[in-house]
């Protein structure tokens, strides 16, 4: 019998259970629908935004929401808030996606190797514990300050700060999966460690990695807004929800909606990912819903 034939049974039924669980979760479906809208807004930003995000209208500053030509009003320079928010959502998703990609690409292999080989586990776990002793935002702010303000550097800083968490999640899943019968069977047939890791352990740990990615994404969106608010992230004239909040604090009492709308945008993005992530977690792990 070939080694690759040793697989856990019931993969087809598991897929059906996952889809059924997702379809039976109203909050999960709502979160998924919100994510679709957010992604479409980011992708179609040039078509949705009525103005360039950096286009100024000096004759019409501080316009109220609903003003003809300006759906959400204008800021102190007469820039259309709606257009800037649309492009700000795109920037937030770009940073979040790069952050998730970096944490998955680096954290997943390290977690797999540490969980499977105990001799490597000690070194990786100690390094992870030391990193997790520092608050996530402190690490991100420090790395962004060292590397310099830009969209790419903000994404890299946030991604590096999330790597220890991804390592811990994948390591825990690896420790659980490697005690399964199909892994033990592959070991008795003298399959190499790397082959077992990437053929048997990784596919079965994929659900935990996907769920963790949905957890990292909203934190990265908030992190990008914070870095941009502090001047360590995306730089003007590129629009960002964090930059919009930073600019609006100067005239918060004159035009509070200039700060309220970007804040609502950040909250809705994070809510969408959290709702959908919770639904995915319950779908992949049916015992979690029974414990609620």
C-alpha cells in the first residue's frame, strides 16, 4: 500500500458538514456578505469613488453628509470623505492581506517543524515565548519606527509581530495530529518526517490556519490604522482610515463626522472578519458550538 493512501476517513462528509454549518449560521452568513461587500469596494475603488482621494475642493470644506456631490461630506481641505474611505478600505485590506501572508508563510513551517520534532521544539518555543512576552502593538510600532513609514513596512511590521501567534497555533495542531492513527501508520511504514508533515499533518492543520488568518486580519486592520494615526504607517497623500482619523482630530468639534465615518469603517471591517471567523471555527470544530 502506498504511503499516500493513509488518510483520515470521511473527508467528503466533513466538507458537507462544514458547508451545512456555515449555511446554518446567520451571523456567519452576515459576516461573509459584509466581507464580500468590503472586498468589492476595495477592488472596484476607482469605479466607486466619485473623486480622486487627494482631489481638493477649497471652496467646499466641512460639507455635511448628504450635501449634493458629497455623500459623506468633505474634510478641512474639501476632499470627499466617501472617496477617501473607499481607497482607505483598499489600503487596510492590502496591509491586512500582506500581514496574514507573511505570518502564514513563516509561522506555519516553523510551527509544523517544532510540533513534529521535539528537539527543535525547545528552541522555537522559547523564542516564541520571549516574543509573546511583549505586547503585539509595541512590537509592531517598534519595527515600523525602525524600518520607516510606508504601506509595505507597516504590513511587514504587523506580519512579523503575528508570527509567534501563528507558530503557537500550528504547533498545537501538529502535536495533536501527529498522534492520529494515520500519522502513526505512516511512521510505521518508514515515511520520512518531512513527507508526513506536508502530506498528512499540514492538510489536517489547514482549518486551524485558516481560522487563525481570519483572527489576524482584523487585528492587522486596527494595527494599520494605529500606525498610520501615529505617522508610522501609510503616508499622505495615500488615503488611509488611520490618516483620516488623525487629520479629523484637529477639527473634531467642527466636523465630527470626519472622524466618525472612518471609525465606523474600521469597526465594520473587523466585525465582518470576526463574525465569519467565528462561523468558520464552529464549522471546522463542531464541538466548539456544543460547548457554548
